[in-house]
C-alpha cells in the first residue's frame, strides 16, 4: 500500500542543497497504522509530504529512490489523482482552512469532486459529528470563531469527507484538548482496519495500542523501523533518538518495577504487586483527601487582575462571562479547560487584543481598556497559540529583535525623537531572551517561516521575552516540540518565576500544568468552574468535576490513585513509594 526504498530528499538551498531525508526504507500494508516518531528536524513532515506528492512538487528540491503510494508514484501521478487517493491533515490547521463557514469548509472537497450539494451537505454533517463538532451550527459558525483545536477538527472532517484510501495525520492532534485527542484517536482506530494511516506524533503514548508498525527518524535517517510494541518497550533506543519513551515505561524504570509496561493500567498493576504490602503496612492515603498546596505564599503583588470580565463576539456569542482571577509576581498561573472554553479569548484580553464588554482587566495597575496593545507590549509579552500569527521577519534574529526595533525611538515633542535602544543594547536584550529560552545560536540565520512548527513556537516565545515584560502569556507553548525542547519551555517558565515575572500558561497537557504551575483557573463554557492552588484543584475530590469538563488529572495522579497515594508528578510518586518501603525512586 505504501512503500519506499532508499528514499532521499534534498531541499533547495543557497549555494548547495540541504539534505532532509537519507536512505529511508519502509513498507506499510493496507489497513495498517504506521506511527512516526522523532525530534524536531528529523524529517517527519518531509517524509509525509513526499508520500502525499507535495514534495518536491510544491516545495521544490529533489527526491531520489523508489516510492509507491496506493499503487502510484507520487512524482509521476497528477496532483488531483494523489489528492483523491491520499488525505493529508496538516500540523498547521490554518494552512488547510479556506472557507468562511464551517459547513462550506467540509463540503468543499466533495463539491470539487462533483458530489451533489444535498449529498455533500449530509456527508459533511456526518463527518463533523464524527470529530465531535456535531453540537455547533455549521451553517452559521464562521471558521475563525472556533478555537484552534476546533479548527483542527474541521480540517480532519474535511479530509475524511472524501473517503481517501490512505490518510496522513501530520502532528494533527497537537492543539486538541485531551477529550478531542481521544476522539480523533478513536476515529483513527475505527479507520485502521479499512484504510492505511500514517500518524506522526511527538507523544509516544499516543501511538501505544494504535500503531502496528513504528518508524523512528533522527537526523533524516531511520533510527528504528519495526513492530510498534517492540520498539516502544525499548526506552533506551527511543531516548537515543531524542524521543521520550511512554510515560508508563519511564515510571516503571524509575520505580524499579522490573517490567516494561506501555499503559498506565499495566504500570499500576505491576506497581501494585511490587508495593501493595509496603503501602498496607505503612497506611494508605485516603482517596478523597484534598492535599494542601505547598504553594501558598512567597509571591509578590498582583500584576494581573481580572474582575467580573465578560466578552462577547460581534454576533452576540458569549465567550467569557463573569471571570475573576489574579496573577502575582513570581507566580505561574494556568488557564485550563476544553477547546472553546474561553482560555485564548481571556489571554487576548490580558495583552490588549480583546477588550472586555463588561468588567475590567488590569495589568501592572493599567486598565487594558484605557491603553493600546502597542503600549501594553511593554508590560506583556505573548506567544500566541499559532506562531504564524506573529512571525513576520525573514530571519530568526530579525524576528526576535523586531519588538525592540519597532520601539527603538521614542517621540519627543512634535518633531523630536530619542533613541531607546542602540545596536549594542538590542544585541544584549536578544542574548538575554535567548538565554531564558535556550534558543540555539545556529538558528539565528534561518527563515522562521520555513522552520518546523515546534521551532517556530520557541522563536515566538523568545521574541515575547525581549522587552523584559512584567507578564508573559504562553498559549500552548509546547505543541509540536520534541522532548528536549519541551524541557526547555519548562526551564524557561522556572527562570521567569525566579525573576519575579507573572506567567499565564494555557495548555492541555495536565502533566506540564502540574509540574510548573502554582495556581489554576478551570474554565468551562466561558465561566470559572474551579480556581485555586494547583494541588487543591487536582485533588481527588475534584476528579469527577474535572471529568465533566473532559479534563483528566495528570498521569502520575491517576497512577498514584490506584495505589491509594496522592502525587501530581512521577518524581513525587517515586519519592512516596520509596517512603512507604519501595525500592525505587523516580
């Protein structure tokens, strides 16, 4: 169904070609699922675009080796022929959505194939329901009014609507909430028996139990290819490629379980067998005990304050209603909730893009309604959910320094101006921001628009820090990042807190939220459902409430719960197991 032999790809470069893939050989049968893992720059997207016929047709460059997809050579087949055979769900949903209304977007591929409008509408509605968007009114809802995760689901529905033989999912669940990711994963599982799927992921846990075969890329070369379960259990092999092994496997190794589980349930079973006697002997922690947060003081004054904030879109849709929260200096505050809960809308009010219809948002004592987004940029640095909404310059160095160059001179009087930053000052601030984000020197000359999505997010996060703002807003900062880059973001947040910055974090990754956030506000349909210290919000007596909003506790908490313990991270769980008589530490 899909086969490649010694596949090598070169992108055009300045002076000489750039090698992106080298000697890739693989084979996937009809109805099989191929999982593709690898760090940023490993060649995952290049491989997918080659299989779909986009590279080199759209990208330029040179493709060598043999390749067959659905019986066709993508280099020789007509573009329309490939599109009908191979569906492609992009990492960047905005590159795929072209229509104003949601229904029109999903119907467009069908109408282009000559399907009657009545049948096209029926099939489009069925696909929207299948990806969890059946509750919206697709005839009225505009695509730009949807959250990023919802727009991504629309792109998936449009791809599924034409019933292709093979479907490539290129990191296509990264911006979905956990429930949305599970819905899409369920769709993949349903399709697996009848279609060939290529699933590119940064999260090894996502492909556990889904992929039949696994391809691990590193540096454009095949690091491993074979049965998925066999490769996923080899944590050392994955780590050498820059891929984090499945969480259950990492925990088992750290806790000294002597097993190689791939699921939380399997890890819990082994942990129970190993530690049950020690836990019983030392006493179990109540399943409904709300553990007091360690983070109760030590912060500075309130620098962000939202009071009874309500925001409505022009069509009257209420996005946020009656929201209150405070973020203090040195505090990392998380806004969490399902797609469409109002998180990004609220964040945009902090940096002045949205203005509340009712209530107030103040930043460092300034009412955001009484100033401009340009002025607020001195106080608030923001990295948007979609980095392409921010990137405008031709090199990474220019992109990072752009906020400084825009404000290099200050007007004095009618005709005068005063220089605020000279070249040395700009270089110093850029270096300081790069020190916080750990952005590599070697990327400074690259064109950010041509970089992988994860790297573009690191660039915008660095640019958000260059003015040394008092508040930093990070909207889904780890989407598309590999293991090493994800840890850079965690360390960056820690450094910002140490420097007394107020950090507002939006993310669907509850493991990250519980690792780096001091306090949490849970939003549901634009309203505050829960608010408080992270440990109290994720206490077991709140799990049912969180589940109603499709929020799962961090995986460490779920595993700890099966053992009668309370923990929000695997490090904490390992320490508690050791304390009750276990043999390992995480």
